C-alpha cells in the first residue's frame, strides 16, 4: 500500500469527513529502512477545536449518545468485521511504521483489537458492573426511602495511545468509549500516525455516526490543545511517566478525569529451585518482544544465587540466537527500535552502567545491518537494583539479571521500584502464588500466566499510572454515577426507574 496516498486522502477525520491538516507537516520514517513513508500535515488549532466540538455535538445532541446498548454493540461488531476484512493490510502498515515483527504484529497489533472490540460489544449489551441501572437495598437508610444508581457515559473522551501498539491501545480506549456511549477524539503518537489513519479508514466502513469517533494528528501542540480543551470530559493516555504527568497537569485546569497507563520496570522472579529450562525462554522473550518496547516488559530478572551461574550459562546462547532483522520476515524475533535518537539514548544508558561496574554478559551492541535502528538484545549483570539501568524504563530489548539470597530479599528488590505495573513469578505453584500476593503490582503472571485477556484489567500505580484499562474496571472508567432517591410511600417510583431491590 502507498502510505502517502493514504494520507493524501486526508489526515484528519472530523464529524464524519476526511480533511487535510492545516498545521505543520511531519515525516513518518520506517525504522527498518530509515526511509520516509509519508509526510503528514498536522491538525491546526482550529481543527482540534472542531474535532472536540464535533464529539461534543454527537454526545450532547444525541447523534451518538442516543444509540442504545444493542446499537452500540452492533456498531462494534461491524468494526470487528471491517478489521478482519482488512487484516493483512493493517498488519503491513504497522510493521512498516512501528517495526514490529510480522508474526507478533498479526497476533497482537491487529488480532488484539479484534478480541478487545468483540469483548466491548458484549460489554455494551450487558452494561458496566452493576448494570446501567441498579436499585440499592433498604439497609442503612435513616428514613423510609428508595434509591437508584444510574451509570451514564462520562461524555467526550480524548484517547491518546502510544506508538508501540497503536491499534491495540486505540481499541482499548475507543472501544470502551463507544461501548459506553461516549464520543471520542483520537490523537495517536506521531510515530503511530499512519497505522491509526489506516485504522480509521477501515473503521469508517462500519458506518460510524458523525462525531462519534474523530481523529487529529500532529505533535505536542496538538496534544496540549486537546488535553486542555474545555469540551473534553476525560483523557485516556498511554505513554511515558514523564509525559503522563504533563497530561495530568494539563487536564487539571478543567478538572477532567484522567486515566494514565504508563511505564514499567517489571520484575521476573525465578524462585529457588525453579526449572531454568522451563522459565528461561519466556524470561528472555518477555523483555525482548517488540524490541523491548512494551510497558509490561519484565526487564529485571531475579535469580537465586545458587542458580545464577546455570541461568547465565543457558541464557547467553539463547539471547545470542535470537533473530534480529527485517520485521517482514516470519523468522525475525526482534525488529528495530522506533528511531535513532532512542537507540542512542539506550546505548548511553548501557555505557554508563558499564562505566559504573556492570557487565553486558550476553548480546549487546548493534547487529551487522546496514540500515535501520536495530539493537541486539542484551543481559546486564553486576548492576545493583538502585542503578539507573535497573530503575529507568529503557523501552529496549535489555534485561538486568540480579542475584538474591532469600525469597524475602527477592520480594523487597521486586517492590523497590517507582513502577508497579506487571510481574512474573516462576516456581512451585503454591510458593509462587504466595509471592505473587506480596508484590505491589497491577498484574502478576504465575508460571507464565496465560497472556493478555480483554476481560481482565490492565494498569498499575505509582509511576505506572492511574486507573485501569480493559476488563470491567476499565469499562467502568467511562461512566459517571447518578444517585436518584425518593421517599417510600410515594404514589409511584420516578418514571423510567426501578424500585430499590428490583431486578
């Protein structure tokens, strides 16, 4: 597909129409070849305002918000069908823009949205946890009265996904908004722009109501205009902790709700006696997947000192056997980093760690590939847990291996991080479950877990963010609750409500 032609048909989608951006253009570069894929006109300030106004009209005027649960579910299922019909083309765009190896791109970048949006379709039909309406019991009532809780969509959502999984993250945000009845302005990372434009063109096939889902693109000025817009009720952002704190500050002036899915420096604990042969490959691949560009990557590997030498002896050849190269090849495990500046920053972090006494014990360096922002996977040893290489999210295929002497020490090291997003624990199931319950983190995979699932929440605390995405908890983020109360003995309950305790 000619990605420039995709953009030339309009880079913005506002009120059901494509239009050219009026702001400064920017280049989108293929991280594999370093070639410009397309030059994209940014949204002008007035166009950002127009997108918010369109979403506001669709919500306040009922163009979208008046659609009932069954209609919202039907739209989401049409979107799923449109994605399935365009599956291979979407994979191709993501691989070229982000550099995700094609097999992973199929499984997560495009199949993920199909799964997520299908789940949201069912969620729209049944409503959030507790239902769209819920009568309260008569307990704790000082006077004879009844109460009803109504869960209603929050309004206009600014959805801001990160570059690493642009379509999957967009489906988390836009899917929840559409399922709840919210209208949305989608603003992708500049480094995930082409994938998102392609995504919106596919979604348009599902007959989107005007204003229900809008798209603006561009740099930080576009994002700031959106997060500070008075017409936006909620901001859902995925990205770095640094930018997330800026988004929270920008939204604070108008007291918007903010959901932040941010970074991680997640631990991977191999308990004493853990089977190294079983845990080795997933321990490495979990931090190398998508070139390490994943917030849930378990980049701190904690190994009992008695098994440290065995782990390293087996990990070194495994790391060095991983195929780094063309993401279009089905044999490739690790593609490029997103840009050259990021690769240079990661290399400086590794150089500083070595200067402070650490060693790159496996992998490392750049592969012998003429073009592209590739970096070999690497294991760092000898760096204490408080070292920057063990505390900063590198967003690269780099893991730090840390020995420990007792399980209590392993738990303390795992929890000694400002991030609290994800963790792995390998070992005897009972002991592994006990350790899992001691970790301060949003998700724990025990003995490999079972992968991402749309009915489970994702998120963390501290520098890992605020709130949750996906699952019932993530769906609930898109609602506000209204409490309606009336005295018992009144001639009738308020019209359109059910009495407390009714089904």
